[in-house]
C-alpha cells in the first residue's frame, strides 16, 4: 500500500480519539483512516510498509488484552493471531497513552511491550519523543533518555495533547512519507 496504515487498541476510546486527531494532521492523501485492531486480521496490517500503531497502557506495562482485564479484544488478542512474520523493510512509528500522576511507577509502559514486539520482528522503529514536560517515577517506554514513541497523558495533561500531536506528526511525517516515496 502506498499509504500509512494506522491501527490502535483501545479500552475507553481515548486511543481511538488520539488516532483520529493524528489522522487529520497527517491527511488522507498519505494515511488511511485509523482502525481498531480488534476489527482486523494480520493481513490487514501486513499489507502496509509504513505504519503508525497506538496503544493504551494497562496493568504493569502489559500488552493490553482480556488476560490483563480489558473488556474487549485488544493488542494481546491480535498478536496471538499475528505470529512472527519478518517485518524487515517495514517502518513503524508508535504512540501510547498513560496517566503519569495515577501510574507514576509504570507510566505508559505498555508502549514498550508493543514496541519491543514489533522491533523484535525486524521493523525499523522511528518517532521517539522527549521526556520534557512529563513527571513520573518510571516508564519502561524510556530508552536512552527518550520515550520510544509519542506519549499522551489525556487524563492530567489533556491541554497539551493537540500541540504534542502536531509536533510529533511534524517530526515523523517527512520520514514516513519518504519511506512511501512521496514528496511533501
């Protein structure tokens, strides 16, 4: 596909909302409408060479799914059907949601589990994000002093969401479009 595939897992609908805002910033000329992973097959995701994936945080940094308390199918159930395909040549940017005040000791850690899964299959991961502006004790999603993807705290920092989305999209859009062979 010559567009960015956008897929997310959600429990309360917030990750879906963030994905829709991100899609509007990217534009439908280079991105497909975001789709919940509980509505797709592995082939739906694998048809894209460039992806943006989003996840809520759940548990102690678990991949969200029914086994850790989600009410609906989420990333865990999707990944059970996904297998271990070689993702060499695919480029993935990620975003995750978390609540830094309520879960300061594991802030947005589910993103790390999903990131490690896809990186482990050979995908090129882009879109890291600075720690500035957040206040937390620990996050498994921090590698080399940066988050592995965009982090949104809609609960306590919702006033920053739109600006963070705008900045992150400006950061990753040229690289993602370039992987598609598109000029911006």
